[in-house]
C-alpha cells in the first residue's frame, strides 16, 4: 500500500459505544490477544488527557495558522479518544477485573513524572515544554503505526473478534492515521532538534514497552477466568505471526524510520484508507447523524 497523506480538516467525532454484549475475552478463546489490546483502555485515557494539557500550553507559541487549526482539531480528537476508552473501564469492572491498581500507576506517570514542573520562567520552562512536545511526537509515531495496523488486521475479523470493540479500535486508529503528522509538524515548527528527537524517542519507546508489558501482565494475572494467567514474549511473537497483533519485525522496523533525518509521518499509513473507514464506521456514522 502506498503511504500518502492528503490534508483533511480534523474534526472530533462524538462517538459512543454500548459494551453490554462485549466479553472480557473479546477475541474468542484468546485471552492474551484480548488483554494485550485491552491495555489501550488503561494507557490512553491518561496519556491523551496529558497530550491535550500540553498542547493547550503550546498554542500561544504556534505562528502558523494552518498548523494551529490542525492542533486544535488534534486536541478535539484526542479528548474524544480519552473519553471513549475511559468508558470501557466500568465494563471491565462489571466483568470482574478492576483496573484501578494499574491505572493509578499510569496516572502517576503522566500527571506527576511528565506533568507540569515548578520552573523559573524563560528558558527552563520552555525547555520542559519542548521536551514534552517532542515526547508526544514520538508517541504519535507509534499510535499511527498501531492505527495503520488495526485498520488492516483482518485476522481479528476471521477469529470472530467482537464487532463493537473492533469499531472502537478502528475508529480510533483511523483518526490516528488521519492526524498522524500534526504532532511531528508541531515539534518541527517549535524546535525540530534532531538530538532532542532521538533522546525523547528513546524515552517514549522505553516507557511504552514497560507500561504495555506491565499492563498485559496485570490483566493476565487478574483475569477472573484464568488460573495463574501469564504473559510472555513468545505469546506476543506467535500472535504477531498470526496477524492478531503487530508483528515484532514490523515493530522493530518502525524504529529506524522515525530516526531517519528525512522522516515525515506521511510515510506511515494512508489517509484515504483511514477516511474510508470513518465513512463506514457504525459509531462514526451514528455520531454524524446525531450532529445533523
């Protein structure tokens, strides 16, 4: 598939999902795949609220009106993503899995470790703001990668994955592909330093791997339907080979792409594919009808 990006106006779609019929193992017979992806519901609400918080601080520094409009659209979409995944958590509790111990750690990571700091005005305060802008650009590289993957993950359909969960994931993934260039272009507009890009990529990648494996292990260990549930790298590798999760090879190949000096997010994913899914997504169609 060609990797193209046509610029489209970014809009927040006020979607909603009904979770009553979605089982805990929404990929039938595969708790590991279900829980590896379920980690999104624990990571994303806090992370995307943090994105929005940082970008509201950045708005006064943006000198390009088109980029400013994109950032405002990005803020609206990310706020909606956070809300949509947050609404899955009460359903998980109803199914006997309380995510609070893990979400408390994620909240600490974004709100305390990466939160605002008491710094003197001027260069120190701007330095910390630019560090976080660069971190968001690195994280968005992986959200675009995952969004592009889930749009084409036909193995999930073949395995009978819950259609409501797939719609949530693909609606979210399509919007990540749709706005995949905003965070990087904002970083390049405000700073663009290559050393900062590499340094913050290393921080973001390490944090994502740590938090994701920790979240998967948490789910497997606390799943009321499993006895001594465990997660391993072999499980991840095997599911990647089957197309149920991103393959380890594809994930590793995404690293040097971001670190290339001529990198641009338009090289990841396809806007036309994303827009086509948003035009057919049950949740997005329902949101459009409500808005009309």
